[in-house]
C-alpha cells in the first residue's frame, strides 16, 4: 500500500519513491501527454509566466541593449570612414561620444536585463514548482501509478525547469527581436529605401530557411527528448534503490549497461539538437553576408549623389548586427516547441481529471461551518438515538468491560505543545505537504505554529463514537470491482478495534480511506461529522496513520521525530521515546543525534514502527490507525511489539489496529474480520 506518515512527516526521500511503479513505460507517458488538451497545456504555461509588471522591465531593457548593438556597429563604421576623410575633430565629437555611450549602454543594459528577467523567472519557477507539487499530492496514491518513477521525476525536475524558458527564451526574445528589427528597418528605410528592401528580403529568405530547418530537427528530437531523460532517470533510480538486490543476483553489469545505453540515447538526441542549432546559425550568417554584399553592390552607384561614403559604409555593415538580433527568433521558436512538450508532459500528470475514486480535497472555508453545525446538533442527536438502539448484526461485538483491563494501562497523553502538526502522506517517497494556507487556513506540513482553522483536529465527544462506518464501499482507481463493500463498525473514544483478514481482503484499502486517500460510498463519520464534509487537513489532523513500512529520513533521530512537531523540545522527544520503549536504545546510540540511515537502514523494522508511533503521539492525533505494525518482525518479537505499541497510545485515543496475525494474550479489543 502507499504509506502515510504520522505527524506531518514530510517525505521527499528517494526522489520519486517506491510507490510510483514502473508499469507503463515511456510509451504510456507519450500517450498520456498526447491526450492532454490545449487548455490544460496553456494552464501550465500560464503558471510559468511572471506577472506583466515583473516581465516588463526585462523586456524594455532587452530592447535597449539590442538597439545599442545595432547602433554601435553602424555608428562605429560611420566614425571610421568619416575619420578617414580627416574633417575637423569637432565634427567627430558627437560620434565619438555616441560610440562610447552605446558601448557602455550595451553592457549595462544587458546586465540589467539579465538581472531583471532572471530574477522574475526564477522567482516564478519557485512558485511553479510548489504549485506543481501541490497538484501532484492528491494524485498519489492512486492517480499516477501508471507512470514510471523516472517519468514523474523528469516531469517534476527537468520539465518544470524547462518551463522557465517560456518567459526567458521564448516570449521575451520574440518581443525584443521583433521590436528592434522593425525599428532598424524603419531607420534604414528613411536613409536608403533600397537597403531596407534588400535587408527585408534577406531576412525573409534566410529566416524562413532557418526556422524550417530548426523546426524540422526540433520536431524529431522533442518527441524523444523527454522519453530519453525519463529512461535515464529511471535506470539511475533503479540502480540506487535496488543496489543490494542487483549485487546479490549479479545484475549490476546489466544495469550499468542499461544506464550507459540510456545516457547514449540522451546524448544522441542532444547532439542532434546542437547540430540543428549550428546549421541554423550558419544559414543566418550566410544571410547576413548576402545582405551586406547585395547592399554593397546595389548602393555603390549612388555614392557621391545622395549617399555619403560614411553612411554607405554604415548601411553595408548594419545587416550583420540586424541578423545577430534576428537569430533569437529561430532559437525562440525551437525553445517554444521544447517548452510546449514539457508543459504537455506536466499537464498529463497534474491537469488530467482525478479518477472518481480519488477524493477532491475539501478546503476549510467550504466545509468548516457546515461541519461544525452538524457536529454540534444533528450528529449529537443521532448518536443519542443510536445509543438506545439494539446493536447491529453486522457490527462487531463491543466489550462491556473497559478496554485492556489486563493489559498495561495507557498513560495520559503528554502535554500538548500548541504546534502539533497534521498528518501527511508519504507518497512514493515524495513529500505530501498539507493544503496551502489560503486553501485550508493552516501552515505547512511541518509548521510549528498553533493549529487553527482547517488544520485543527476535531474535539471528540466521549458520548459519540470516534469513528462510525455504515455500509462502507471502497474501490481502487481504475478498478471495476469494489475492494471493500458493506462494511459497518463503530470505534468509541478510547476504544480499540482490530481489523483482520487475508491478504487482499481490503485492510490497507480501509486504512487509505480512513485518512481520505480513497473516496468512499456509504457513511464514514468522525466524531459525529461526515468525513466527506470535513476539510481534508482537519480530518488528517484527527486521524493519523502509521503505515506498514514507515518512511524514515536520512537524518538523525531528532529530526525524524520533529517532522511531527517542530516545536518539540529534546525533553519532550525523550519522553515520547520512553513511551514507545526506545529511550534506552536511543541513549546507547548517541541520544537524539543518533543517525537512522537512508530509509531507516540503521534501525530494525520494529524500531521503525516505534519511531512512527512516536511521531503519531507527538502529532497528538485523537484517532490512530496502525497498519500491519508487525510486518517484517519476527513472530517471537511481534507480540511484545504489539503490546508496547498499544500501551504507548494515550488512553483517550481511539485505535484501529490492522493486522493479519493473532493478537497476543491479554489484549482486550473489538474485532472485525474482512
């Protein structure tokens, strides 16, 4: 199953992570991208553009810099020829000053243009990456598993980076080049109409040839560039993530060969693109030379008439500068194709409609008022009515005696520090951040501020069931059959429910639905409030899931715990380690500075589960779901681990334990078999 980390565990580990499976390959990505509509592609491109106010200074400065380039060449040639006529020096003063001013202006304007345009583009890139990640979060698990890990990583890294070319190498160069070339043609036409006609013809012929050649080569390479990048990343990820297995089965040479082949293919694509750029530059250089030669031949007879020698020399060399500026146009059109291809691949991941089995996240502003009203009135009345009704036949029998009468008593919850964080999803090793502040009213997944708004957990009323499920039906995305159907149960505040069943019975599917990673049919109420009507952040601040294989970051123990609550002091961290039975172990390893290794390589499976539970306790979830906490733990150790985990959860918390093994003797809990 895909994992959910308690306590706001931000999970970027492993880049693309293990949950995004390699099922469809590059062809699947290409097919998905080709099906994306133009509107979705435009939506992605729009997010890559800085505001007009941020783009305007760079564009204006670029026009000034390129105008200085043409003016400098023309005025320099005029000055050289005019100086050869040996006029009085005062006749040359304006040209000397002008050349100096244009030379300084070219450098100054170019520096300021680069500074302004890149500042705007890079600032927008940071926002674009965050918004792309926010768009990916609700799609994992369940909505992008058909893509390879390399495809997802390439889209999130390379393709998002490629989108910064839209303002920098597409729109601004087209505007700047077009404006400066048009202005230059107007000035030349005023001085010598014939020279302007020659230059226009040369620009049209050479420009059309260069653009057609660039588009032809770019069209062929763009189709495979993204695929080649994704294939290389996928091979590298597999090599790093599966190093031990590859070494054990003597498959490292084959994997290295796969990496070399993928790298060679990517290099070949990039070489074709570089060759195309070189041929385009050669065509434009030839066009500039042809324009200068024709100007020289056709305007030479006019010398001595209405055309002076210095002006004639300037008109002959100006086409070289104009073509230098015009060279931005073919490059911008090639970059435009690459940007469009990247936007299409990103849109295939972020803009396609979510499957109906993936819930649409409910913002706090839309749901809190109605949910609060229902929690305080109708839900309470309904719960009171149900309290006097006979027990349902499909619900598990509830023990009348207090839970765990003969088990170790759960201590009271440790003092809450006002910055407990909401649960987040560890999605394929990528950080599943909570909803943004303007959508939910909360801070980031690891924020240390007080919970308020959409991120505040529900205050559970002991007279109401903590969780109540009626006729629940669940289905995986793309599946035609229900994984779970007709499920009903109640869990009281402070109660424990054990869910058992064979592999494939839907236990982990139920866990995903409880934290709203899967949509449900029927009724699922938390504290008397329908879960569907709750803000997603608030529900995940109320129901925390300790996943079957908790993700641990390659950091020290302190940081792995503080993902749940950044404001926790060392004393609080040691206290929670004491609750889960890890304090002595931690002290022997160097205390809170003890490393846990990449993906928890330096801790055992049981210790990883205890660390995950410690994060859940720090996050202060009113309801805790433990999914297969003894998976991968030896049987003789599993019973003790279960007792320790259940006894560590505060007494006033509701617990749902998902397991396929028998409970150890002495644990009192309701049972539900799937």
